[in-house]
C-alpha cells in the first residue's frame, strides 16, 4: 500500500512552513501534523536521514499505526513508586493487549515511556496529547470508560 499525502495535509504543511524562516525548521511540527492525520509516520515516507533521525529519537512519533487513543504509561521512578506498575497491569488486563499492541477494534494502543515530566503528579498516563494525573485504579477504569463513550 503506497503512502499518499492528502491535499488537505499539503495545504496545512504549506501554512506551517510559512511560520519558519527555513523550511527544514518546520520538520517536527510537520511530522506532528502528519501523525495527527495518519496516526503514525510511515517508513516509506522517509527519504531523508534527518527525518528518520527525528522520528526514531523522539518517543512522540509512532512508527507503527496507533489506535485512536494512544495510552502512554510513565514508568520513571516517581510514577513507579506511586503505583504505575499496577496501573499498567490493569490496562493490560482490561484491554487484553501488551505494551506496543493495539486493540482489535483499533481504539487503544498501549505503550510505556520513560518520563512524562510530571513527577509531582504521579502516576501519570498520557492519552494522545493530554495528561491524566494522580491516577488510581478507579480513575483508570473511569478514563477507559469515558474514552469508549467519546465515540
């Protein structure tokens, strides 16, 4: 299956590029916009080593298709000590997937990240671009239920 950019994305890309003095300075905002549209950055779309270097360095870029809701569980020391391992196990069981997998319905992808930078609010899970803080098992259950009903 070939990788094809939509006309809508091309128009957004042009607008993004005008906000920077050099077109290459717009790389990360362009990749974020592309991921918003496609849920990941396809390998076949990477002709330049700089693009591949950026997408492999930053954890915010998915290189495989992701679900509608990408659940990223922080596993750094603050979140770990505040209960993140139990929350991760709860998510694995409730979603019936392991880390790096997506539910069969394409709704959820589960990942672990090293640090979300919100240590004072641990444990933290990032869902797409939004943080959910001070989580408990009950709050995780409610979060999943709310996300399922957003459809």
